[in-house]
C-alpha cells in the first residue's frame, strides 16, 4: 500500500476513517491541555493552584453524579457550564488516572 501522506494530510483529504480522525483530534487537544497545565504551574501561585484543585475536585464530583444519569457529553457540558471539549478532557483524565467512569 502506498503512503498517502502524513496523518494530518490524510485528515485534510478525508482518507482517514472518521473514528481515527476523532482520536487524532482528541490527542491534539490533550497535548494542548498538557502545555496549558505546565504554563499554569509555572505562573500560578500556590493559593490559586489550591483554589483550582478544589474547584476541579467539585467539578469531578458533579461529573460522577451527572454520569449516573447520562453519558451524553453535550448534556453533561450544559449541566456543568463547561465546553464539551472540557468534559471530554475530564473524562479522559479520569481514565488515565486508573479510575473507572463511575469513580472519577
């Protein structure tokens, strides 16, 4: 099979299956979040970091409760007043820490 170009070129030309495109986009988004996290760690004060962690813990608790009712990320995003992208990140983040979907 001939090489049809880089994955990004394949995405642009619709040669890549839809699921693979979605996975590539999620990975790119997560890489951006990792950079943002490191930037915040560099510039955030200990007080702000603590406040953010407390807020994030509360959001995760709310996410666990909402996911008992639905797994629709659009609906979850509306209930949490977050973007769907942020909800996907939180769900992915919880999975990467070895937590099940019911125990974020």
